C-alpha cells in the first residue's frame, strides 16, 4: 500500500506530539526531583547543588555570600490546633513571602518548616542584616491562610562565606548553630554564627556521649535535700536531686547536662533511673517521710510514664502516698486535657502531685482550676527578698492564701536565712526547703539527718 502525503503528515504530527509529551514528562520528572512538591521551591538536593556552585563562583570572583537558615516558631502547634491542611497552606505562604522579600534570590525549602536563602553579602554584613530584619518584621504579624489569620513567628541563623566557612557543608552547619542560638535567645530573632557556637556544639556533643556512657555504667548519683516543717523544722520529705560526678571534669552542673538530655531524648532513661533509685532509697526511711522527684515535661509525656512509676513503687515496696511527683507548668503546653488525664491516673495510684516553680509561668490559676494539686512550691525568686521587699512579701502571701483556700500544702524554696524563715512562718507557709536547713546530701547522710531529727525530738514516729 502506498502512503499518501496526508497519511505521512498525520504520522509525522502524531510522532511530534508523542515526542513533545515525552519531553514534557521528562522535564516534569526533572522538576520534581529538584523541587518541593508543596511550595514548588527548590528542595534540599537542589539547594546543596546550588550552594556549592555559588560558593565556587564567589571564590573565583572574590565575593562574599550569606546563608540564612530559618524555621517557624510554633509550627507544630499550628498543625495540631488547626490541622495539617492549614499547616500546608502556611508553608506555601511562607515560601512565597520569602521569595518576595529576598528579591528572587535563591530560596529553598529543606523540609518540614525549614527554609534557606542564599544571597550575595556586603562587607559590613548589611545585606543579610537588612533581609533578616525584613523577614522578622513581616512574620511578626499573622499570615493569612485560606481566609484565616495564622500566627507564624520565625527564627533565623546566618553564616557567611568565606568568613565563617569555606565549604557548603560547614556553612550549613554554622547557620544551623546560629539558628539554635536564636531559638535559645527567645525566638523571633536572628543571630550570626560565632566561633564560640561551634565550641559550644562540640561541648554538647561531648556531654551527650559521656552522659550516654554514665547512664549505661551507673555513673550518676542522687542527692537528697530535706523539706522541713516551718515551725518545728521536722523532716517531712526529701527532694531527690540528680548529680553527675564526671571522671575527668568533676561534678557537671545539671544546668549543663539536663538540657542536653532533653534535646537528645536521654532524659527518658535518665528520669526512669531517678524514679527507681529515689523510691529504693526512700523505702528505708520512716513511713511518714516522703520523697519528691522532679519530672521533665518530655519524660512526663513519654509513653509508659505511669507504668514506670508503678514499677518503681512495686520494686521498692514504697507506699504510693510517699512518692511526690513534681512538675512545672511547661508540661501543659501541649494541651491541658492530656496532662490532667495522666495526673489523675497517677493520683488514682495514690501518688502525690506538686506544682513546682509556682508563679513563674503564664497561666498558673487556670492550671490550678484544671487539677487539684497536693502541693504548690513557691519559687526561690519570690523568697529571696521576702524579708526586706514588701512586694515580694505580698506575692508570697497571695500564693499562700490561694493554696490555703484550695487546701493545698505549700513549700517555699531557697530559704537561706532565719529572717526568711520567720517571715514565711508568720505568713502561714507549711514547709521550707533551702541551705538554711541542709544542702543536698547523699543517701547515707540523709539517713543520718533523719536519725538526728528523731534524737532531737523534732521528728515523731508515724
């Protein structure tokens, strides 16, 4: 059969159409490989490739670059409270705004709520500084997402080429360290990388490694500080305090290692050991002396926390009423209902619940309404000036009156002078804790303090 010109034309057009479709599909596949599906911004792979190219170009031309590393403040709360569709809409809006603010510089989404911008930098760092200010100003206001106002603060870390690093990997790492500092400094701010941040990061990594080893080998200790009756200084309870005697560096402060434990998740096994050890030690004390254990919000919210408490009580033989769990108001940040459910489960076991650092959070009264705590612990910041500052005295008196009305016991922390003791006694505080009575001591010394208390007639048998 002889093909006509029309047939050849139709075959040619069909072939061209098919070829065009193949090209478009290949372009689409290539685009998807290097772009974020949600925001259509370059993705992590495209960013790393582009960063290396920009560094090479800047190095050839003797130019400087700035890398801005950003993430949203409270994005998880948006997702949990408003739903993932709103969260996705927020991410799209953020990506679009960053493009507009950066004058179409290279903007990428690395994943989650993390974004980066690569820009040319001036010698005085003014380019990145101006851009950071513009971004913070814009995101200080709510973002409109599908007709809904959504609050989305942002924090920024900035590192510079070649001043801070000469490779893409190091530049990203340093910007991430600067972002970490911005988060530490209150969020909603920007911070430039400083060499000290790298040293701090190395220190954190070393603490993490050594802490893992200490947990594994039993290199941690508990100290016990007595909580005494205000009028007779009889020992009512001991607070268990974690200590770490490092084999090389000596005692490392909890201020240094507890944040690392919380960042890495080590706080969960660490807290489990503390509860077990505190119950074991307290089981040897007279039956009217309790032990109090601080519980981190991360530990409290970890699956199986109630089971750990029950297991510690069962293994030690300690009566549940002699265990006091101390929490801070920060445990409520992920939702009051979930937290109160856990608290009621602990209460059903017979465990006492104390609210620590009372008055230093944001919504103390609403938490007291949500759950009837057994004890309020008055933070030392209110106690330290109680003897000579009328305002401090008025605040403490208000807390004590509130606790009395709600039938909650009170403990004042940080008592260091007889004057403070006298003021707290006159205002009706139930129990006191501080260096005036004893520094934290080991288990053996705690037993000796109890024995002295009975010998002196301050403590009475149950």
